C-alpha cells in the first residue's frame, strides 16, 4: 500500500545542493587547469591530437 513520503528538511536539502555545486566548481577548476597546462606545454598526462602545419600550408 502506498505511503506518503516524509518531507526532507531544509538543512538536508541545502547540504545536498551545496555538495552538488561544490562538485561542479571542482570540475570547472580542473578543466581550467588542464586547459592552461596544455596551452603552456606542460601537460604530460594528457594526449591530444595536434594538427600538422604541413597540411595547412598545402591546402
């Protein structure tokens, strides 16, 4: 038989939302850091394709 759910307290709701936003901020910081390291050439553990300059000149 269906039973109504109990109401979640505001503090539990706020903790859950704060945790979700903190995770998003951490991921954004990591992405920014990775982008900066790629631009400076310091990225060692990240492999990405590089366009050959020879192909650009021929076309």
